[in-house]
C-alpha cells in the first residue's frame, strides 16, 4: 500500500469537505462526516493505524479547544442558571434515551448507556458558530447558552468516564495526574509562555500537546478515553490561553487543517448505509425522543429569565443540537465493542440530524426579534473570534 497516495486521498476528501462547507455555510465537521459516509460506502475508504492515531489526536485537541473556549468570567457570573440548564439538557435526554433503548428497543445496558450519552450532547461548536454569525455571542442569552453547553459537555465527559472506566491503580494514577496538572498548569503556564512563547520552535504548542498526550496515555492505560482529561485541562487553561489568542489560533489552525478531518472522516466512514436504511423508524424515534427531552427540560428553565418567547425557544433549540461529543461517544462505543456497526450507524445519523434540524428551525422561525435581542443584551466586552 502506497502510504503517500492513501494520505492524499484522505486529505483530498478533507479539502472537498472544506470547500463544500465554505460554499454552503454548513459546519465543516458535519460535511466531513457526510463525505466520510459516502467515501466509506462507495469508495470503500478504510482507516489504517496511522489514520487511527491522527483521528484520535484530532479528537483530543478538539475536545481540549472546546474546554479552552469557555469564558470563565461569564461562567462564574451565570453559573447557577447555566448549571441548571446544562445539567437538565444532559440528564433528561440521557435518561429518556437510555430507558427507551434498553427497555423498548432491547439494547444491552452498555449499548443503551452509549446511546443515552451520545444523544444528550449539545454541540458547542455549532452553538458558538451560530451565535457569532447572529451577533448574539456577547448577549446574556448567548453567554448563558454557551456556559450551559459547557455543563452539558461536562456531564457527558464524567458519565462516559464513570460508566466505562476500570477502577484500578491505573485509574487512581490518572485521577491524581489530572488533579495535579489542573492545579499546577494554570500557575506555571503564563510563566512558560512569557519565557518561551512566540519563538520559531513553537515551544508553547509542543507544551500543550505534551500534556494532552501524557494524560491521554494515562487515560488509555486506565481503560478510559483520552478525550476525557483533555476537556478538563482545556477548562483549567482557558483563562491563560484566552490571554494568548495567537496560541489558540495556531492550535485551532493545526487541528482543523490536519487533525480533525481524519477524525470526522473516519467517524463517517464507519457508518453503513445499508444498515442505517434498515433502521429508519428507530432513527426517527430517537431523534424525536432527543428533541422532546431537550425541549421539556430546557424550555421551563428559560422562564426564569426576562426573555421573550422567541428567545426562550431559540435558546432551547440551540441546546438541542449535537455533534462533537455525540460522535465521540458513539465512536468510543464502537471502538470498545460496546455497540455494533448498526447501532453506531443509527446513533451517528441521529447526531448529525440533531445538529442540522434544530439549528434550521431556530434560525428560520425563532430568531430573536430586535426588541428581544436588546432586552437580553448586556454590556459584555466583545470576544475576539477564533
């Protein structure tokens, strides 16, 4: 097998996906998954060992960046409201989907747990992009939604770890390593950046990647998932990294140009269209179940804010989107043989649809009117787009 030609195929598909994303305005992650589905089913695209490594590293860096994007000042200010929305946004869909998959669809408990975790996701990538495009990212509405996304993601991270981790000496070592790095790195990172940042060697990028790989290796040794400590580390370093926007830009550029395409293309390539076609009724039911669970949980909580009805529904629909953590959880289950290929295809299809449909409905029918936008806006300094 010619490694260079195989690599050119993968990057060529990533290039095509990027062009389609730019032309259509659809999230590049979604397009990459869809291109992966087509390539896997019609071009018989199959990942190999080095593709698996790059895809895994892409997932780790992407998860780290999601944590690093959280505005800690806003999180502290709105933590009660955001915690309530985020936890309800995670827990109700998780319980609904788990119960349906296990007790009605007849899935084994591990598979039902994976389904519940995957379909409780709220995509911070989609939400952040939509709020930026609609100029809502610096309003009270936008900031509470973004912080709620963080708590939803945190619930997914901890539930995935607790449900499938092996509690042994390796797990104790991982927990201690996460605690130590979470305590030390926010204190030593600014000094490191000042001493070694901005140089040709890109030492600060290597510094971040070193700790991500170290904690990822310890997580793998403990029988957990490498993305779990990455999210926590991203949150701990959020304040330091947001003061160095250039570093975040370089990390994001490296991730989206070369790493995350392998992850999303691989996730799509593992979807079987024939298996998916046999389960269309179940796909529709699970999508409806996720939407109903999100709406019934988040909508009542938005009544505590002085928002208009459109703004409350807009926030609820955005909290119903899913993508990154949903695909990560589904692929985790497939990789660990907790779910089969058909179950994986079902879950990824529902995740993709839950990223598209609520967003389109929110933008088409519930985009806040001018008066409502003014009513929910606060004087929050504009955050630089990355």
